[in-house]
């Protein structure tokens, strides 16, 4: 059974699937880079977090309010915590909105400089299936 973490006043919920060893972060509403960074840090602080844990960032119910410079800045945050977070995990990103999918595609290109295996999906089901392979 997934363990659920819901941060107060945040636009995300983290569910850890202990059996399958991945995290599913569900974002909702208007999501800015502060929320994305907070989710990244909350995942590492979660009691069930495992180094190099696969993760699905699910923006299906979110509106991304992020600029390209902020995206670059987030990549720096990820690099800063690579030792603690790991850098050989799978990152699935889900969006059913064309703009968000294109934006996540840009992030995929940016993160391709690391060893993180990243894909963008149009459905949560496909993303979670990919994480389990």
C-alpha cells in the first residue's frame, strides 16, 4: 500500500509505493518552481525515500507556471543534491496539456546531460508502467 505524504499549503501529494520502489508526486492547481523544488526536497525528506528511487511527476491536474530561466535554475538545484538524491533513477513526467508537455520536453533535454533516464507521457498509467520496467 502506498504511503502518502501531503505537505501543508502545498500543491502536491507524494505517494511512495513500497512494493514497487517508486514515488508518485501528484501536482494540482497552479504549480510554480517553488512548489516543484519543495516537492523535490520533500521526497528526499520522506521516511520511505530510497537513494535513486524512481519517480513520476504527475502534472495531469496542474497548470505549470514556470519560465525557461526557472527551469535552468531547477536543474542547478537537482545537480546540487545529486549525491543525496542519486542520479541513476528514472523520472517519468506526465501532462495531458500540449503546452506543459512541450515544456517538460525541454526539461527532458536539459536533464539529458545527467544519467537520469527521463521520459514525458500523456497518461499516468503509461508513465507508471514505464517506471516498473
